C-alpha cells in the first residue's frame, strides 16, 4: 500500500492522501502581467475609444434601418421591392427588419465587450482569504475601492463613448415602439357578434348544403356554417372563423341542463367550434361519453351539460347557438350566440 506524502500509513481501506499542511504542489502564483497596447500607447487608447464609439454609432444605424424597413417594406402595404401581399413582400420585410434589429443589438454588445477588453482597468489583484465578514475597516476600504474604481474606469473622462452609448441605448427601445404605431383599430363589438341570425339555415361546412333535422342521427356530429356565408361575403375569412359551429344529437333523456336542451331541437344541440381557451377548433367528439375534446390542450366539454368544461385549461363552456326547425324541416338558427365565442377576455366570466 502507498504511504501518505508525510510518511504516515493510510488507514485500512483508505487510499493515500496529501497531508493537510505542507507537501503538495508549490503555489504557482500569477504569471507576469502583460500590459495591453492601449495601456501603454496613448494613440492605441484613442484608437480603441474610436472603435467603441463607432460600434455604438453602427448600432444606432441598425435601429434606423429597422424603423425605415418597418414602414418601407411592409408585407401588406408599401413595399419598395415586391408587390404588396405576396410572399416576396413578407420575405423582404422579415429580412430588413431582422437585419436592422440584429445590427442594433449586436453592436451594442460588441462595443461593450471591446470597451471592457481594451480600455477598462486591467489590474490583477491577489486577496488573502479572511473571515466571511470583513472588519469595519476592510468594508470601508472596499467602498473606497469601488468609488475609486469608478473614477479609474474613466467613464467621466470618456464623454464620447458615454454619449454614444446613451444614444444607442435610448434609440433601441424606439425600434420596439415603432410597431405599436401600426396596431389596428380597437375591435369595438366585433367580438360580440357573429354572422348567425335568426332564421338562417345551418349548412354543412364542406359543401354548404342545408341540414334537415331528420338527417342528424343519434350521436352524430356535423360541422356547420351559416348557409348565406360565401366567398363573396365581406370579411369572409373573419366571419367564417367566428361562425364555425358543430351540431351533435344526444338522447334528450341524458341531458343534465334544461336551458341547453331547450335551446336545441329534440336533442340536437349546436355549439361554437372555437375553443374558449385560446381558440383552437374543438372538433373531436366522443360518442360514448358525449364529450367534445379540443386537440390543442385537451380541454373537454360535456355536451349533455351545456358544453360545460370538465377538464383542461378552458374557463367557460362553449357558447351554444340556439336552433329551431323551419317549415321545411331544416335546422335554422334561433339567433346569434348569446355571448362572445372564442377565448375569454377581460369582461367574460372565468368560472367553469
Ligand atoms: S385551445 Fe382548446 S384547450 Fe387550449
């Protein structure tokens, strides 16, 4: 067995270890300090200062590029290099705004690193270990060191860099504010109404044919749209997104919610298809349990109980579309949804 370095024998089962005191390796100390060029040559120092300032100026140019690109290369409006609304217009917009922001952020970082590496104090200090809490004298000395460190960092003596940095840092948030100027108008009451109106027939989503009540078999599901909603309808895509609904037919005896049943027709119930969590289409229907499932985050709605949330992150039931049957036996809406469809927002209750 190997002896310890101090010549004693290690305890049984323990390998040899270095002695607590003495022996071991000599302290290698610090290598000789090499001064940087900017520490010894005033012209190099001035050059480094100019480089740092130039980088901050380039950052400002990047910010200006971002703002200009945001207005001159828009995807849907003015675009100097492509036709509005095309994929090329989106690409140019992304390219120039991304480039501007990248330049702006990168050169602030690069300037800070170059400043620290070339101009900030480069002294090496050795401090002996001492008890965790310093003496009062040491604490005072530390405060003095910090104060003098600030003086030595030369911030007060380098107004050019400080000014350039201040302008660069002040300009960057402007790039963030620019998009706010193009936010659209307030939605008004658009979120409270959909295309559905009293007497409007429910039509199959894929071919637009109206649905008769006797075509809806027990436990079946139909994806429906208002019959009059066509490509020619103003704001077709928005209206379509808001009006999407599903109808299911359950045995009325299973219904647990009188109000919900009375808003349907002989167990045929219509609900908004837009999840009340964050708006995915709720399109999965489990026939055995009569649950509708949102595939995005698994919110589950009980169709027998007014589409109440029984699982998942949604906070309120799917709004129910009141339905009736017209003289020819077709399903028609009894009116619009009684409350806004889709994700809950500020003035919608959040109780399940
Ligand atoms: S969008 Fe439906 S659960 Fe999240």
